[in-house]
C-alpha cells in the first residue's frame, strides 16, 4: 500500500508493482534563447539625415549554432561553448536616396564592440554595412545560408549583417545600436613605432596578429615589437654567419620558432635556420640545402602549423621549382624539392596555404594562368597536385577564404572568386589597381595577412578595399603615396607598413565624428525628398543655424514636421505658387546652435 500512499501524497507521477518509482525524462533547456521575431513588418522605420544613434530591429536570423569544444592547456581540460548567430539588422531609411553612410560605432547590449574613430573591433566581430543605395547587391552571408534566389538586395535601408557573432555570454540575441554618419570622412592614421635600435630590411616583417607581435629582420638581428603599443620590446643579436642573402622569414605560433632560408650567393645552397622566438637563440642551421639552385623571393613562401610541427612551402622564380621544409621545436629539415620548370610552368607568382588537416595540408600556387592545388604531408612529403582553375591571364595573387573558396588576382587588373571544390569561377571583376609581379610587390604574402572580408591594397595615395565575397572595391583617399611593404589584419582593421627609414608603422582608417550641418540644408532635403518638391521650388533665407542630424517619422506630413522644427527658431514657412520658402525675419541671424533633431522632430541639446 506504500505505492498508493505515495501517489495520494503526490510524490510520484506514476506507480508500478512493488512501489518502485521511475523518474521522468526531462529535456535539458537550451542555455541560449533562440526564438525571436525577425520581421520588421508593421514597425515604423525611422528616417535619418546627417548623424544619428539608433537601435536595430532583427529582420533575418538563421538557426543559431551552439558548439561545445574541449582542449588541453598544460594539465587542465578547457571546455568552451559558443553560440554563433548570423543576422541582418535594420536601423533606418535615409532621407536622401543614394546617399553614403558609414557606421562609426556599434554597440551590443550597451557594450561598445566597434569604434571606427579609434580603430577598435571586438575579437571575432565580422559584419558588413549597407547604406541602401540602388547599386547595392545581395549579402554573401544571407546568400550562403538561403540561396541567391531567396535573398533580396534590401535597397533603401541602413542595415548591418553580422556573421557568426558569439552570443553565448548574452544568454539571448542582444540589442544592437549603431551610430551612423552621412558622407563621413575617413582619414589615415599612421603611428610610427618607438624604437631604440635597428632597421628592418625590405619586406622582412612578420605580423603575428593574434598575439599583437611584430618581428623584424635586418639580415643580422631580429627585432620584436608590440603592434598594440607601437613600440619595440627588444632585439636578438644573431651570431655571425657566412650568408649574404636571406628569404622566407616566418614564425611558428605552435613552436614559438622563427625560421628563414639563407644563402651565400642568393641562387643556390639555401640553408634553413631555426631560431627560438622568445630568446633569439639560433637552435639549428641545417647542414643540407633546401634548394640546390634558383632564386627564392622574399615573398616566395608560406608557413603552416600542425600539432607538433610546422611546414614551410615555397618556390623559386629563376628555376620555377617548389619545395618544402619541416621544422619542430629543435630541428629543421628540407624535405622536398621539385625539378626545374615544375609541371612545365614558366612563372610562379604566389603560394597561399589552404585547408590544414591532422596529417596534411593544401597549398595553392599561382603558376602562369593556372591555380594549382598541391597537398603536402605534415612531415613535408609531396602527396598530390591538380589544377583547380585556369585563366586566360596569368595569376599574380591568391587568398584562401574562410569558406574554402579561393580569390585570385590576375596581371590584367581583375579579381575572380573560384569555388574551392569544383573550380567554377563565381565572378570576375575589374579592380582599380594592379598587383605587381612578385619581384617588385609591396603587398605582403597571403599567409601574413589576416583577412576577414576584404583585401587591403594601397597605391598612389589611395587605399582600396576589395570585398572577397563580391569582388566589389571601395576606396579611401589620403593614404601615404610613398608605399613600402604592407600587411593588413581584417579582424582589427589594422595595417603594418614601414617608414622610408625602415621603421615599422601602424595604419588605421579612422572615421571622423561628422561635421555639423546647416538646418537650411535639412529643410531643403526634407521638402524635396519628403514632400516631393523640386529643388528649384524650395528656398531658405536668413537661416544659418547648425545641427548634427535628424531622426524623423516621415509617415507624418513633411510640412507638419517642418513646422514643428522651425517654430523654436522663429522661422516662418510660406507656400505660394507651387513653391515653399523658409524665412527668418530677424536681421541678426548669425548665431549657431549645437543641437540635433529627435524622432518627433524636436530640437534636443547635445
């Protein structure tokens, strides 16, 4: 009878013979809220002009992926859980169609995660901004998730698309806010590193972006700098050697080892050298030659890390050979060298690392007009080769994108995206710059860039940013016209170059705060784009007041909005003969106010 007694007390949900209790199975609740409205239908979309800070509405969110992984650090097992969300956020509609807008700051639950005025970007933050112009295309993240035929270009709105934003720490999709500026002016900010000794030889720099370190080599000593602090930490005095030429200066993060190839004559008997990355101690100079003949350019190699070793893969330009060098913590060994005129090619211009697996890795060579995929074992042995794609123009440079596709530049000033599985060309675009041949190239090699969305290229006083997913290029003027070797980090929006005195410099593109604007300009745009007047039918007189920006509800009458704005300024509005005139009757209208317009059309003090 104990089972019946327990059942009467409500302590069990069911009862079996003998009174044994069976616990019900309860599903574990997800730690992340994954349901949220993703439609802005029926909401009032604010209309903006000048400068504004606005919250966003979610209009698209695919399924949020929560992933838990473990790894060992020393003796501890570290468990990490991420919840990666991609989404499209809608902020506003520009009052002036086809105007240009820039995001200056982005906030998540009130926390600043991006600041273009300070060159700050939170770790792992990837996003694209859209100002809604009529030439705007589909977003690559949305196309990848939904398919191109199911995605619109969303023209006419100020939107941001985030890719794989980790919301694990928020518990739910956060509230985003952004500061937008119309026609914002971006400037180049160059910070020369504080140094106490040495000069970096041309091109021989290694940015270690994820650690904020920068190594430099001057053919005799190694220098270590901090990218964040823009200063030199210390230098390593290397012992004297009989070499005269150095190339392929690289750093292994897994091993904390520096490596380079050295030759007495610069055309043969290249010997790999292994150096402790923390002390500068030369651990080993290989007794064997990495390359029996051929000129190895400074950009003619790349390094990839495995679990307990690293691999340098490169090429020569005079004999068109490819090679591999394997290194561990205490050993460095040349492993593979092809014959001259590898695969019949006459010009190799670039090598970029691709997918790295447990026991092998892929490398892509720009050889004549072919993009060639070569697989090496983690110990350096040559495994396989195949032509992924062929072009009518010779290739100059290649980037392995985060989704396994390749983006390649030709000697004809074009860029193409190649499907990494099929070799199909997804687009071909013309770019307003030309990547030079490797012998005179200033653009750093692919493995020393950390690119997320765009390739950075500078020449002639202009900085160019080419979108890897679409091939479209934007430009910002005001760069230093004297170009040395340069590298770029898309995660922190930071570049590294050199001064003419061979000292490192950090580059940041800084967005200004936005100038104050004339109230008269806003009134004219309001009546033209909000009320449908022709510009010749709108006039302002004796109005020189200044504002920062406006956020209005254009579903109301533009005339009513205008009246509510001009009333505190003692400005009269006249409408006659199909024209509208804003006029202040005061003779002294020289004063200016530092104010903005709120969503109701009122003027608010800053």
